[in-house]
């Protein structure tokens, strides 16, 4: 059990570090985007609120795509192409 908790803490710390490396403007974009994307595991939560492993992966992807210079429309298009319109919290 300790191993699971330790791994989860390490993963969460890594996600925080990934989004912390964004500029203030990009941080605002990041928060807005993850609030508008549905957790595909929880279904009634956005990925900002979810702690499901898939939601954590999606947060990391969003952060990386913002850091790579992709627009909000490009990020949403990528995620909907991959997961369908259901990934949008308000399709």
C-alpha cells in the first residue's frame, strides 16, 4: 500500500511541475482547457477535478501541447480525434 501511495505522490508532483513550467498566460489557458475536458473514467467530472490516472495523463498531454505552442483549437481537435466528442465536458 505504501508503494502505491508513494507512486501516486510522485506522479502528482510530476504533473504539478509540468504545468508550473508554463507562463502565467499559458497557466490560465491550461486551467481553462482542463476545466472543459471530461474525465473519460469518471464521466461526471472534468479532468481538473479528477485524480483518475487517465485524467492525470490528459493533464500532462494538455500541458505539453501548450508548451509546444499548440493553440486551444489544435489541442481540442487532437483530443476529440483521439477520444471523440465525449471528451468535451460541454459537447
